[in-house]
């Protein structure tokens, strides 16, 4: 009787652990409110540079504009805005 219990335990612990791992992996991939599959994002972070302990400069593409943002603990501030077609890629220079 005890042997059957131990065999069930040895079999079921990895099964339950695997199911928990699969559920967490799927949760991270899908995330609540997101549809399965890939979608094109409207906002894309091109680059970000840290400024001190809590601030950073970020270049963001949104629509047909490229925005330079100052991001800090206190908020986000728009520093500059240009059209993407005005931008020259680093490879072209």
C-alpha cells in the first residue's frame, strides 16, 4: 500500500511541476488582454541612454514621428520631435 503511494508521488510531482512551469511560461508569452500571435506595435523604443540614477533619454518612434523624451521618476517630458523621413540612418553615413 505504501509503495503505491510513493510511486504515485514520484510520478505526480514532476507532472504538476511541469504543468505549473508551462502555465507560467504561457502567461508570460500571452499576457492578460493580449491576443495570441504577433502584432505590430504603434510605439517603438529606438534607443535609451541612462542619465544618472533615475533618469534616461529615450528615442521613440510613434507613427511617422521620432520623439526625444526625458524620462525620470517625476514623469516624462518631450524634448524634441522630428519626422522619421528627415532622419538619416547610421549605416548611410
